[in-house]
C-alpha cells in the first residue's frame, strides 16, 4: 500500500515501461462473491481460487 492508501499489486511497485501505472483490481471484484473464477487467456483456462487460509492460487 502506498502512503496515500492506494493498493498496488506486489510485483507492480512502479510505472510500466510506457510510464503508466498498472491497473489494480480487487480480488473480490474478480471473484464476485465466490471462492473461484475461471480466467481465459489466449485460449487457455486458468483457475483463480481462494484457499481456506484466505490466500490466492492461480493454476492452469
């Protein structure tokens, strides 16, 4: 979290090569009240799920 309270992904601590900040999305928005969601990327399916210890796991 930045000093002004903005939440940033851990691997995105600064601007990208084009100078813009990466977009941050709340996990609860992606999960829409559920515990897992399927993410489609380049024709592949990835599963993002919340563990019983409230951690996120992304699997192919």
